[in-house]
C-alpha cells in the first residue's frame, strides 16, 4: 500500500487514518473496525470492507462535516457498509463538537495518527525524523492517566499507541487540562502563546518537539477537516 | 519570579511578530515558564526584565557581551561617535582603524572586512573559498551552527533540496571521516569550516582531541581546501588574538562577531593574503554595515580585552566557577559536568540524554534569579567578580537542594 501513498494522496490518507484513530478511542472495538482505512489501487479510499469513496467525494464528506451526501454507497447496501457509514457519521459528530473526555481523546489520537502518516510518508518530515528513530515522544493531559506514545516501530514506521504513565520518552508534550487538549486537537490553539501561559508544557529533547511541531503544522495545513 | 508584563508583552508580540520571539530566544527554545520573555536594562553582569526582576547573567546576550552590559569605556567611545554620526555615503575612517587593529592583532590576518552578523560572513567566507578554489563542496561538522543561511541553519522551513547539495558533514573529532570526504570528493572541496571546538546546543561540548587541529590543517593543505575558522562564538573568550592561538593552529580565513562589539552589531572576517583577490571578487555590502558606532565599540572592546587580558580572565573565572559548581552537584549526588572551555561552559548531567534533569535544575536556578540556560553553552561575563561567582554558587546550591528535594 505504501506505493499508493504519494504526496497527492497523503493528505487524504492522513485524514482517513485520523478518522480511524478517533474511532478507536470513541467507539467499540467492533465499530472502530468498520473504519479501518485502505487506499485501493484505483486511488479510492475505503473504510471497513466496502465503504468506498473517490478522493473527490471523500474530501466532500470531510469538509461537509461528515454529513454524507445522498448516499449511493449503501444502495447496494451490505450491512458492513451500513455500519461503516453510521460509524463515520459518529466520528464526524465528534469532529464537529467533541464534548466527552473519550471524544477529546479520540480527536487527539486522530491528530497524532495523521501526523504519524506525515512522519512516515512526507518527504520533508521523513528527512527531519531520519536520525530520530531511536527516540520517542509522549503526549499527556495533566491529571489524566491516559498517555500517548509515538515511536518508530520497525517496518510499520512511526506509530502512535498508548503507554503507561511511568514511561518516560525522549520528549514530552503535556496539555494543562482537557480543554487545552480539545482546542489543540481542533487546531484552535495558538501554540506559541500556549507555551508561555502554561497551557502546553514541553520537556525533554526540545529539538525533537520542534521537528514534530513543524511536521504537525504541515499536516494541519494539508489534511482536510470538517468546516474547511 | 514575577512574570506579568513579560507575558502581556508576549501576547502583543505574538500578534505582530510570527512566533512572538523567533530563533534561539523563542520561548520554546528555553524555559518559557521560568525565563522572562523581554528585558529592560542591564549593567555589568546583571540584567533586569520587564517585570523588574533582577537576574545574574550567565548568557551575556548569548555571547554578544563580554565585558558586561553597558561597559563604561565602550559606552563612552560610542557616545563620542554618536556626536559625529554612524552611517554615511562613504565608510567612516574608523573602519580602516579597526581593520588595521585586527590585522595587527591576529597573526595570520592580512586583511579584514566587516558586516553585522556572524552569518553574513560565514556565508561570505565560504563563497570566497569557492571563488578562490573554483570548487563547490564545503565540509562542516555535524550539528555545528554557522548561522541562519540555508546551507547551515538548524530550522526546517524554507528549504529547497539544492540548498545543501554541496555541504558535506563529518562527526567532530573524526579525522578519518573528514579525510574520506576529502578523498572521495577530491579536487571538489572548497573549504572546511569549523568552530574552534564543538559547542553544539542540546549536548555536551567537545574539545578537539589531541592532534585534531594539526591534522585538519594538514588535510586542508593536502587537498587545497581553505580552512575557515568560525570564531563567531568563541572569539575573545579563549584568546585575545583569536581562538586558533588557544588550540595552536592556523586557519586561512576566520570570522568573528558576538563579543567583538560587546553588544554593538558587528562582524568581521579576516584572511590571508592569498585570499585577497577572491575576497575582492565576492560582492559584499549591507545597508548599515559601515556603522561607525559599531566600529568604535569594537575598537574599545578590543583594547579592553588586550589591556585587561580578558580572555585569560574569563577562562580563570569560568574555571573557578565550573569546578565549584561541579562540587555542589556532587554534594547532591548530581553528576554535573561543565563541558567545553570554562569561559563558555555547557552544563551536562551524566545520563541525562533527554535533558529532563538539566531543565529541572535550571528551572530552580531561574526561580532564584540565576539565568542558567538548559540547552545552550553559558558565557562567563568578565563583569562577574569572584564575589559574584561565590554568590551565584551559593544560590545555585540552594536551587540544587530544592531540585533534588523535588
Ligand atoms: C559559531 C557560530 N557561528 C555563526 C553564528 C551566527 O552568527 P549571527 O547570529 O551573528 O548571524 C553563531 C551565532 O550564534 C555562532 O555561534
């Protein structure tokens, strides 16, 4: 599949992974499985087993806030497709207005998934992280157990996963509270200001976070999201 | 430390300046919650931030100040020049005086040129080497900083793939690697550009190993590559006549800035005669580069350095301070090692690869008014007296105690 991820398809691939990443946190295991994304050799994007979008319609779906346009997809409607559609709509709702903690976690996980796609496939990002494969990054929300770890996982490339609160990574980004994490995930945080008013606290190997920040800004610029 | 105005100012800055403060002084590069964002005044080895907090300084404007803030003799020289003017249609005659001074002071220098920043002239110097040799490649040490230009800056934005097409890197002190690069690019390397010792940020400084410089000099000669010394940061902190003397070698071209003007913007490149024609052929100018205030500051600064043996003085003060600070660390079971040369030491804690401990230590020091940077080498100001250093050690001990307790 790697061959199918090009500079042209990367933004949508990252969006698809982000949707899945969000679903993993917000939905049951079975439901999130219905959102496992793939790029097909035809250049189309699929979720689960049979929900398929052309790149153009996928962008429309995302930008329209996941309000699926009159759906042809499940006219031929196997139940798998139906489940994917429902779950996509559920994630879409989270994207538009995350409120519960697990939804904010979902948004965060989704964002990190998207950034990992860039770390693995974007030329500049890959180059920047070339020397960093032995290093790890954690993301946490102060006062919460849940922590995210980004690390290089062999041929799978950079992956985001859970980690224990005892794990100490090469660098750590901590959100001061859940609201800050939410705004960050929505792309509504001024990262420079946040650093000086303690909304975001960086520690550890700062150059690694600098690079990560750079890649995340590229991703934020390119990956379509609802309302853009 | 109180920090209200600093934060408010940063909010304003962030509205009108991308990232609020950029480069190595950006909040993210240091300790944004513990350091001030903006300063208001300074005198000697102390400065005051916009909230009125007084700090004991161990960064010297990231090296731009050697004799202390607002050094009287330098301020007087600049004041005298202020009555005459700074920039004219032709250079002020002080430019010639300063060039003569540098040529007299620096043993291998036959000529000098001036600009405003270190980067202006590190980039210009490699172009002079290219002009002289007709070759394209430049060799530098991995992780070394030589300025803001695309061939060497540490950032990520605004690059195109050709920016570094002709820049090769080797690990500091690895002569074998350097030789391989020269052999593999035979007759293609214009220059090897190096700092006197390796003082990269975010890691311990590395001194040249025994024989390193003599071998680099020899390899450059063998391969007809110019040896360019980037003395921007070390200049006048290791030796009053150029840092090559401290390590016993002779470059072809050398660049100075930072301490040269003691806070007034000026940089200089000096070179051997054989590079004079090439220097003449690489275009060089800038809007305010012929700035007589900066020339007068540099002349005064050089004189103070010479008369007061300032490099020796900051080395000795640094040695005193570093050894005592390491002892304080030991008392608390912290394996603190002040690496590099003592006049600009980099604090490194054994086993602290990811910098959490040094960040913690500097945070507690900041709370006590000591500006210890966790990620960059420090600079010992010659305005620090031994009493100041003892005071700093006393405060550092308190800070370390709190850090260890936490
Ligand atoms: C070794 C070295 N070279 C070059 C430069 C660039 O100088 P400037 O910042 O004045 O352009 C610096 C600045 O920190 C430096 O430390």
